């Protein structure tokens, strides 16, 4: 049975893992990840979940001190689509072995060509129509148009360059100047193409490509992300890939990460505006309430290994794995226990993350723990602190501890079977050595 599943999943993982477009999208969003994490720190500082904190700081910096941090938050979370266009264009340019910097730049320009620049519903003080780029189109609502425009722009750019339709300068010209002129004609083709696209959409009822992509593609996908099956499917597939030795999130994030990012950013924008948070299944929810200690929620297993293990193998591996496990790193357990292709541990390894996700979802829907605010904390943030800071509630941190304890109960019977097996292997090995010594006879020894 396991062999059949592996024969199906392994080629699928390889195919997804080697797809240049999916790799470009995944790695492109990673370009903005450090910026979003830093901005999240400022968001947490502005909204630290301690009663009376804001009033205390206001005594030092004055009322409304939180708004002084808005420029950082607006320049990152409110421009996540813009950052995605640059990152995806750069990453896709590297995948296609073309000028990555030029690819990122032309992707940015293409995204802005398609973005609405006139907003008839907004008037300034002189009753003139507002002109410019709106955060609403550069943020979460522009994520999917950023992906599509970046991939198309770089593909056209590379095609024109490979055709040799470039301006070539003499060898003595500095390389930077040569590269800029080589990108001139390909960039012209890209910009002209997206201008035509913009004109064509202006003739339709949608008005802009942003509106079309959001209504036709992004809204339905985000609707799927808001459904109760979205996060369990993601957790199950990620864990199943790990069981076969394949980095699960590295495969599944190529598809699920854009949806997670859009839902997370939508929550953050609502939180920043003081509006009700719309989404349960954000990136922080999956990171901090589905798995503890890495894929399979193995922190529960590691705790059993440390405090209940009888075999030396379990005890020593548990001690080595406990500190990395607190920070969400579990490769030592995955490959050292091993979990990979180990049928004894398969059931809890797949079931515990699903159990955590379902219980956390029910707790959120029941109001026991709040919705995650959208703060993009590092996925290595330890237990309790991650739940507290991502929701602003200490109850969420305590709920994480409850889930880990419940995971220990689920893992325990399967852990005992494995621990007993390892203990028998160790004791039988010692007995075998003793038996070999007992067979040695000294009667025939002679010193002549």
C-alpha cells in the first residue's frame, strides 16, 4: 500500500518541485518575507497585547503614537502585491537564465501599467478626481494580478532576447551599460503588450485587469481558502509528503502559499483599520496551531521520547531533538527515529496535525481564541509566544499547550510500541554479546 502511494506522490512532488513557474511564485514571495516579518514586529509593538500598554506608552510619546509606525506597515503589507511582482519577476528571470534584475524591473512596470491610476469615486478638496496608485490595488487584492503579470512579462522579455532582437554595443562598453541597452527592445515589447491589455480591459465592463482577475480568479480561490476544508487539506498533504521523506511544505506551498498570503494580508489590513477580522485560515494559523515542532506536530512525540522513553535510542534522540523542536525544526526526528516510511508512527503523524487544525478552528469559531491578526511572525517563534503574539490573546498560547498535551496522548500508544521494539533490540544485542563470551572455553589454553 505504502509503495503504491509513494509511486504516486514521488513523481507528483518532483513535477511540482521542478515547475519553473511555481518555483518563481514561491521564491518570489520569499523576497518580501523578511520585510513583512520586520513590519509585523512594528505592528506588534503598536498593538502589544497587554492591557494598559498603549496608554502607558502614550505618556511618553503622546496620544496617537501608534500612527507614527504606519509608514512601515503601509510600505510593506499594503504593497505586498507590488513586492510580489518584483520578487516573482526576479525569481522567474533566474529560472529562465535571463537578466534577473531587468526581469524584476519590467515585471514591476507591467504590474503598474495594469493597475488603476484614476479613481472616479474619490475626489480631492478641489473636487478633482483622484489620480495615482491606491494601496487597495497594490496590496492583497493585487496579489494574483502580480503573479500573472510577472510571469507573462518575463516570458515575453526572455522570448524577445532569445530571438536576438536586442541592441548590441561594442566590447569596450562597460557591462552595466551593455546590459541596460540589451534590455531596451525586450522591455519595449513587454510594455507595449501590457498597454494593449490595459486598453482592451478598459473597453469591457470590468474596466481594469485587476477587477477581472480578482472577481474571476482571486475571489473564488480566497473563497476556497475560507472554507472549512482548506486548512485540513493543506496540513494533510504537507504531512503525507513528509512521511515519504519529501519536504511537504516546499511542495504544497507552491499552490497554497499565495492563498495563505492573501488571507493573511486581508486580516492584517482589517486589523490595522480596526475592522472585524475576516479569515481563520491565515499563514500564522497554519504555522502556529496546526503543527508544533515541525511537520506531524512531532513536539509531542519528542516530549514523550525525553520523559517516557525507556530505550537509549529514544532518550538520546529526544534530548538532541527537544531544543530544535521548540523552534519548529524536526528533521532529526523525521530521519533519525525515523518517521519516514515507518508504518508504526504513520497514524498519529497524519492525525495529530488534523486534530490540532480542527480543534483550533472550532475554538476560533466559538470565540475561545481570537482570529490571527495577520502579523507575519517567524515560523520558528516558540510555543505559547507564537499563539499569544499572533492573536493578541494569552488564551491562544495556553490553548497551544493544551494541543501539545493532547498530541502526547495520541502519540503515546504508538510511541510505546516503537520504544519497546527499540528496547528489545538493545537488550537482545547485549545478550548476544554475553552469550558469545560464555561460549569461550579456557580449558584448551596452553602456555607451552
